[in-house]
C-alpha cells in the first residue's frame, strides 16, 4: 500500500502560493524579523521495532519494521509592528527499509488489512499561520501540543499532530492561559488528516466528532511550585477535567525532591456516541535526585466503569503518571511503579543516560462475573548522544520492553533509534 498525496500537502501548496503573493506586497522592512529570526531543521530518524508475542493464539506471532524518517520544519520569525505575523511549515516522510509481507500492524507504519501488507512509504505536510500581539499568540493550522487534553506522539516514526486553532497568552505574570479548538488529527500511522474519534481497540468502532474544544491555565506560585487546570470537550463523545500540581523541593546536601499530583475526570458529552463514559483517576509520582541518580515511585488509580479515553491511534496521555506501553488505564485498575534513572555525566561520560522501571496494575474489572485481571511492564532504556567529532549530536537509543498480562498475550519488544537534526540555519 503506497500513501497517496495527502490532502494536507495539496492545501499547503496553495497556502504557500498565497503567502508568497502577500510577501511581495509586504514592505521589506516589515519582513526583516520574519526572515532573520527564522529557522529550518531536518530531523532524521532511523527506527527499528520488533515485537515478539507469547501465549496461545496471539493476533500475530511477531510484528515490527525498520524505517527511515524525515521531519523537515521551517519556523519563521515575526513581522515588525504591534500586530506581527508569521508562517511555519512542516513535512514528514518515512520509507520502509524492511518489514512488509508477513509482519502485522506494528503501530509505526500504515497497514492494509486487505493485502496484509505494511505501507512502503507514507508522509504528510502542513502549514501553520501565526499572529502575535503583545504576549498573546494565535496559531492556525498544524500543532504539536503537549497539553493535558491533547498530546503529540513522538514515540514512533512520524509525529502525531493536531489541526485547528490554538491561543496562548502570558499577559499576566506567572500565568499562562491556553485555549483553542482542534478539528482534525494526523495519527502516527497515517498520511491523512481525519476527524477525531475515541480509540477502543484496533479495528474498533469509529464514531467521529466535529472537534475538541479546550481551555486551561497554569500558574507558577514560585520557581518551585506550579498548578494547572484544563477542560476539554470532544463534541458528542466526552468532556474532561484535569488538575495538576508540581512541587520541586531542595532538601539540602545535594538532594532534590520532585512531587507530581495529577487528577482527571472524564464523562460522556452531547449525543454520547460511545455511550456512557465513567472514568476518573488520580496519580502521584515522587522522584528523589542526587548527582546523577534519580529514584522514583508512583501510584495511579482508575475509578469508574470505563477505560481512560484516548484518541485516534492510541494518542498518548503522558500526564498520567504511569503512562507507558501498557498504559495501565483499564476500568478500576490500581497501578504502581518503581523507577531508577542515571545520568553518566556524573561519572565523566556526558550524553549517556539509563532509565529502568517496573510497573504493575491489579484489580482490573473485566465486567460481568469475570474475575479481575492484572498486568505488568518492565522497561530498560539506554541512550547516548555523541558529544564531539564529525558525528556530534547523533543520538542512539535502545528500548527493551517486557509486558505481561494475566488475561492476554505477553510480548517482548525492542526498539532501536538513531536520530540527528540537521540545522540549515
């Protein structure tokens, strides 16, 4: 299956032509900062993933792929004047080096159920217009948000992006206000933009929404304490409230303690296309650091009869303290994690980092008279960024994931990534 020319790429070409005509009419002086403050980067990512399923009758015995990705991004500066304008552009493309026939859907490349084949290549392009007045910025087009109500996914090859309007304001000291409306999403396995829907399972029902409306505020009480509240509503599917608190404490003697408290409340909205949604959760993560060492423990509880709602293609929700490959978001699930990080710069090896963690979830409600279920995940991540020489800033990472399920198929997963960002200017 080869990716067709994305609708977004066609729209981008038309918008670029229009912006070019505007640029001819714009005074050269006004364009100075637009050009001088611009940046253009090409991100390169070589990505290998292999997932080996265990147990009886898995959907596939093995899936995975090897691909090369490209992420070209242009970010303009702003024109001069109290009302300043800018334009950003991005194009993503990935080419399959290996995989294809005989390998199932791997959450990286588009997959055709009819031909049972992974796409040879796929990509997309988009524009983002922007306007700035004082300390308020309005962006229209493609977005890579990191918000509690919508989060980009950069964990595979192409990045999940959202499309719509986003406003961000810092007019009041220490207060950041955010709001907007996203009408479409480009998920990590797709060349296209599509309306948002609730992700239930691969091949599950797709009742689409006309858009996600959201608003929120983050206030910094000081350099070490901040709090956030966000509200989001996916039309006719769900509404969501989020509360978060982050505290950084200096304990003396080189010890630092970070505390993250998170709360979500999810209910159905409008026509309730997926029926009743009953989910609220709370979580806490505490991390103690000294030198290169970091030790963390976390606890998360899902309450209600529903799974935590996620969007197309299993869009991530890292604001959940136990978010991971398994996610630990099933009805009534209690989960905890123990984590250890080490930065080898403390031993004179800058650029080398290690993360290992173990997570376990229990008490999962499977419905009816079925017994409760349980699941666990063990992660080992090792990353290195070359610090000098001709390969300076080349990044290499290995991720090993072992997932086990009381009712389901266990799997072992390995991901190997090599990354580099070429800066044109």
